C-alpha cells in the first residue's frame, strides 16, 4: 500500500492477523518512503520496504524478486501497484474497491453498495484469501518508537501543556477543502475548551501551519504544532492527548491507532465508503442531507456552494459529543 496515512494504518488489522496465524513467516510491507514511519515500529512486520530515491518500478521489482515471496497482497489497486504486479509476476491478490457502486452512490445519493459491504480494513482481508485469517475485532495499530515518545514528552514539559488536565488535540486540516470544518467553528471550539480549563494542541502537517496558529490563538494557552513533528511524533502527541477532534483525515486513523478517542466530522463522504473510525472509541458527527455524498474523497469547493454538510455542524454539538465520548 503506497499511500496514504489512513489507508496504510487500516492495513494493520490484517497485518496483525497474518502474524497471529503465521508466526514464523516473513511478512514485509511495501510503501512510499514518506509513509514508512507509520509501520516502521510495527512488531508484526519483518521489514518495511520502500523505493529508493530515483529507483524505477522495474529496479524495485528486480530487488524484490530475490525474496521469493509466496504471496503478494496488493492493498492499493493503483496504476503503480498494478504495474508492479506486471513487473513482479507471482501469486498476487487484491481486493474489491466497489468503484461502480461508489460512483452510483455519489451520483444518485442512494446507497447502492452490496448489502453488508464491510469497512475498508475488512475488505483488505479479501487479498489474503487462502491464508486462514479473519478480522479479530481490534482497531488499527500505530506503534511508536521510544525516541518519538521521548521527544514529545520533552516538548510537553517545555511548553507547559499538561496532559493530566485533559489535553485535547484539534486537527483542522485536510487535503481537500470540502473536508475542512470552517475555521470560525474551530476557533469557537478551541475557545470553549480553554474556558473549561482544557489545554489545547493543534496538530497537522506543514501545509496546516497557518490555520493551526489561528485556531491555537483562539484558546488561551493553546499551542500549534502543525509541521513541527513527523508522523511518529504526531502519533506520540495524539497518544498523550485525552481526545482528538478531526475531520475525515489520516490524523483520525492515527489517533485510533494509538488508542485515543476521536470525535470525527464527516461532510462530503459517508460511512458506506468504509473509512469511519474503525473498532475504536469514537463519535461521528454528520448531517443527513440530500446532497451527501458529493465526492469520493472531497474536493476544492462545495458543488452547491453552501458547504452545509460541515458548516451546519456547530461547535456546541462537537463539545457535547466530546463530553459524551469521554464520559462513556
């Protein structure tokens, strides 16, 4: 699985099941270099592999050929992974992505997915048919290195953020604009949390830094760390948080992978796509609108111009969901 954050972490229930069923097997994962930290400390894997800089797919296939894998699982189904399958012949299996059903669902707003279609982490198990594995009911796993945990603990001590006071992480960013909750809502939520004595940390990638600063300033004592930590460091910070509030993004799955409860805000995408928080303590807030879903993964602008799917989820509702989640 070459990308992305959430999709890769959702492979870990299958990885865990494979290791439990085949304890002596060599089990390697192949991804892009930038995503390798998501799997680098996973004890169920023998190795995490990735293309070297400027290494062609042909050269990568030649390098992998020497391992003599008995089974090769394509959990991506992309042009890149299919090309690799051609260059590295062998026992390959993939999984059904239900592209036609998803397209019909977007076009008609009617759920045309086959009855009982499982979430994506369980669809991945189709690729392991014949290997004797089934989902164990557990969540994704994001294993952290001691170095990442130590780095974050040092930062928390220096910054004055006290996890024992119920640190709440906010993740306002998303790759696609229509998946982003309005900034004014994030600011109101951050201010409300601070008024209740809750420390606030705003996470994300470098591209989220400006928004994170705006949101953090709305909460006295709030700290923006978007772009400061890599994937492992962000995971360690989420692990030290009492809860995360996030949109439908990879950060949401990072939190479930380290055991942190999540309040997730879903707008253009829906549960039938298979990416709701998986087997984890969570609350999903979404609006029942006739225009949902409007796209497969979000887009640059609301097709109808109003963005009511997320704009209509108010900060008070998020605050209430957070309180209910923590009380459960």
